C-alpha cells in the first residue's frame, strides 16, 4: 500500500478549508483567522457572526477511509480543541463586550468529480 505525498495532503486540506470558508461566508460569517496557532495548538478557522465566535475544525476523509471525517475527531483531539478555544477566549475575546460566546463546530468536506460537499455541525464539540 503506497503513501500519499505530504504535499498532496496539504493541498487537499487547503481545498477543504477554502470550501468551508465559502460555506461560512455564504451564511453571513466573517472569517477572522485561518490556521491560527496558539502555542502548539492550531485552530483551522475562526469566524464571527454577530456576537458569536465559531471555531471550526475542518476534516476530510477519502472514500476508502475506515472512519468518517466526523469520527476522526478522537478524545485527545477534542481536548486540544477545548484547550485552544479556552486560550483564544482568554487572550482575545473575554474582555470584548460585543462577543457573547464561542462555539466549537465541525465541518466535513468531500470532493466529487465536479463539486465539493460541506457537511456542517454547529456545536459539534460542545
């Protein structure tokens, strides 16, 4: 069984994130950050809609994967996302009176021959 070159994985990941960004923009969100680093933690997309900050974990799995993109977020990954969300809140939004809450969302992107499909769960990690 051959391995997929790292460059291709990064390219697919970028395409998936771009698809989710378009999905969010079409629904009235404003993209604040992409691939935001908080120490050793990373958040794929940070978006805002009104007083809500949505932290979006973007996942993609190929058709031969043994688990779905949603299932690929295991407990250690969930804990890292919770820590990153807490850190982001404390560093950037806790003192901003226009922001009421942060929500952790999950987006799964699949690619077809001529289109991409975004499945999105609001509060998927709350």
